[in-house]
C-alpha cells in the first residue's frame, strides 16, 4: 500500500506527539526530525487539529500536544483523514465476464482485509513496535547480539 506524503506526515506527527504526550513539540522540531517541509507539515497539522487528535498551543514555547487516546486511535483513523479508504467502485466496467467479477471480488476482499488490519492497530501498539525496533538497533549499534525468539531461529 502506497500512502500519500500528507498521510505519512500525519502519521509521523501523531506518533511523535503520542510518544511524548507530556510535552509540547513544535512543528519545526517534527519537520526537522522527519525531514518534512514545514509548510506541508503545517497543513497536515491543521487537519489533525480539526480532527481533534492534536491540540495547538500558540505563542512562545508553544507547539502541539497529542489529545487523543493512544489505545483507541488507530492507523485507520489517521489514514482516513488523508486517503480515500472507501472500496473502489469503479472496477465494475467490464463485469460481463466471470474473470472480471472474480478479480473484482478478490480485490474487494483485499481492500477489506487492509481496512480491518489498519483498524486493528492502535497507536499504543505501533509505539510498542517502534520501541522494540529502536532497542534492536541500539543493541546492534553497540555490537550486542540481537536475540530472536526461539520459533524464529533456523
């Protein structure tokens, strides 16, 4: 699945703010960390504020804070702000063939699976995965062996 740049910016911003829910973070800090255009990020942040996932604090020392519940906010909640997540209905152009109907059914099933999966991943879950990956990288950088779960060993 390929996501638009705005969607990725929104995901990065929300994840950064949810990971540091006790802090205000400036748009400039988020843009710098993820190498995002500040102008583009500002538009994305406005969308997130309107959706009430984040709050804007104006003035010196201002920034943004996460205002949602990271256990309840899902990847789909954020992606749906920037992407059309409705099933593709324009695939019925040549439904007069069994092959076409079968293909459209399979593609529709794939869309449903993707939506269900995105709906099942909360920010809390994704932040845990990010933390695990960060620890693996840190151990690898320090020359420590990364242990794999026993079921994964070959």
